[in-house]
C-alpha cells in the first residue's frame, strides 16, 4: 500500500572482525562504515541509518525488470556543442567510457513480472543526470514509441540541474518531453514517475511531475530549486526535511513513498491494474444476500434524531472499514498535487471481483489523535481536489467510481476559505456531472450539506438506513430559523433527513438495511450486502456508452 510510513530496515550487519579489509563503504548520511555486501543485500541502503545509496542504471534495471527482458533503445545519439563549451565533447566521451552508459538516461522496453512497459532510467553519475538534447530526445522517442505500441511508461527520475553546457537547447527539452507525455496521456495510457535522489531543476518542472501516479523513494530530495540554490539566491533558511520525499507526501505533491524492497511488486501490481479493463464479465453473479434480514431487527421505532445520533456515533463504521472489507488490493494515493494531502479524504485503486475500480471516501477517526489527523471528517479544498484528481484519472482509464460519503460538512475554517473551499466544491459538481464512467455514491454516515454533495453527483446515490443527508445540521437549522439550537431534535423531524424520507423524495435511489447500527460487530455482514449491491450496479452500468452515463447523470439531477 502506497502510504507514507516510516521505513523499516531488517538486515543485520556482520560482525566487524568477519569483514575483509577493503570491503567497506561509508554512508554519507550518518558517516558509518558499512560492509559492502550487506549494503547490497539491503537494497543498496545503509543498514544503520536507512539512507538510500544512489543506484547505477544497470543495478536499477536488475532491481525491477524481469531477467533478460530489457531491450535498450536509441543508443549512439550524438549531441552538438551549441555553446561551444570548452572540453564538453571530451567530457561526454570520458563519462561514456567510464560508466558504460550511453548518456544520463537509458531507455527501452522490458517486462516487470510479466507486465510489458517502456522504461527510462536516469543516472546521477552522468553529469548529475542533467537533461541536455540527448536526454530529452531519448525520453521523447521512448514516450512516442510507447504511444504507438499502446504501452505504459515508467521513468526513474534523477537530475541535479539542466545541462548548463547546452544552454537554451537544454531548456527546450522540458517542453519537448512534456508534449510527448501529453500525447501519451491523451491516448489513455499510464505513466508512472518514480522520483529518486536527487530530482531537481528542469526535470522536476517537466516529466518528473507529470505522472498519472507519482512515487518517490524514501528520503529523496525533490524540488525545482535545490536547497543550496534557495539559500544562496534569497538567503532563506530552510526547515529540516524540506523538499524530501516525505515532505512532498505531506504537502500533497506526490502519491506516496515506495521502498526498494517493494518496488518491483508494487510497479507490477499498478501496471496490471491499468491493463485490466473494467468489465461486467468479471463481476460475480451473486444473489442479493439475505443475511441482513436474518439479523434481529432493533426493537422500537427510531426517530429522526435517533438516526442523527447513530450517524454521528464514534463506533460507526468508516469509509476505510468498508473499503478494506469490500475491495481487494487497495492502493491508496495521496495529495491534490498542489498544496496538501487532506486526511479527511482517502482514495485510490482497488479490485472488485477482478474489476479495477477507483474508490474514494470521506474518512473520520475514532480516537482524538485520528480525528485531528482526519479533521473530524471535514474535508478541506485540497481533499475535494484530491478526490476530483482521482475521479478524472478513473475516467481516463475507464474505471468505475465508488464514493463513500461521511462528513458533517466541508471544513469552514480560515485556511479553507483562503484556499478556495467554495470553488473546490463547485468544481467537483461541475466535473462530476460529465464523467464518462459509472459513478456510485453511498452515504454511510453523515451527509452534511455541500460538503457531502461534492462526492454525491452519481448515477446512483444510496444511503445506509441510519445515515443522514442534510442541507445543514439540525442544530444549525434550528438556530437559523428558530434562534434556538436546542430544538435540533424537532428540526431533524421537519428537515426529512432520514434515508427512507429521502428515498421517497427521490433524493436517493436505494436504502441499505441496518438491522443494527453499523459497527465493528456487523462489518462483515453489512459489507457482504453492500458488495452484492455494488456488483449489481456495475453489472447494470459497465456496458453503457460513456455519453449515456453522463447524460443519465445529468437527467438525474435535472429533475430536481
């Protein structure tokens, strides 16, 4: 799972007296002397502090590509010396001979656990991986060939600076590589960018940050202007950890951290998820479960206020509870790619019966610490933008979208207003109505106002029996209309907030039974019922033309 988490290193170093002289290497992070063979076995990382050593092209390819599957492309390309920089051609020739690589990038095609992909590997040893004409040309040609062959692209990015010796010719490679990736993306093909240490300058401002999925190795330095440039140019003191991979996850700029020991498996799984097309043929034909009806119904009639309290209960099941129980191989992606990774919104890719789907949820916590991290389930603008990013990605790859709604409302704080909360919600409504894939939205707890609607523009909208969907909270309704928040229970009755009432009004299309309020005790039973219902939704909608799906969604909301 592509989550930001502390890296664990399990390799145990040998006793120093057992290590032959001359077999040591020094870690440039902690300064410790390390036995080289143990570093190799530890995926070329320091087994004392965890620092990743930079990899050669051949080592990187051995680490990810299936044995003898790599076929190199476009060797022998020659660059001019546009600035007539003294000694530049000789420098290039010397590096080629010394490093046994053609340039600062090697491109070609390979398989990763049987999944065919075009691959490019940047090498920091070759003029710090700087991008000149040949680097830009090789990447562009590789992407163009991938587009022709209808193959995904994986680029292991690494660069210190633009190729200064080539001046403006180097700068033009940023636009050239980006243009090729745009055509590749327009063809509906997958691009995965893996950021390694360091990834800076023109590479960061072009192909490195254009991936459908952007991952980074732990501790990798990633930024447009490197720390030294920032400090020397404007004298700004930078905080510890600034521009490291973990910093980028926290600030919503990349999808996650990928450890080397997980690299091959993760890349293969992501490639497979994007080669599998969402199809009704994979959906299991299962009769609607009657397990829920075998449970003992809660005695006594619940009032609207009872439902409000049940929807808010701390023990109520969350989006992630359902996601992990209903779907398999969930890969969580992070961030809005601009400012932040909102903990109140989670999302990623998963399978349902072998059918790839995009799943998104508004997530609450149970403990005080979790609720602070999740902002009590109140999404920020960055959360809505993350959700929209994932939904647009689902549209590109023809995946159905399943949204789980559970929020008291969008976060109303100062930062949210500064970052455009209203615009973010409006943009979701605007874009969701035209999505050309099936969209199912399920209100599992609180459906608070526009903060909930921003994920509820679906072809179908369902509600759990004890969920609520409201214009605002009953307390707010009572305060505004009656100047008395204590009349909230009375307001709840008047507002028609319950699933049954909203289904009668046509606001929701189906109600999912809760013989007892949703909690850990009945997670399995509720999830079985919900899974079967989702299967039915997919079976009904996966075969429809994209334009029909969008038009049906438009008409659903046009009638109100």
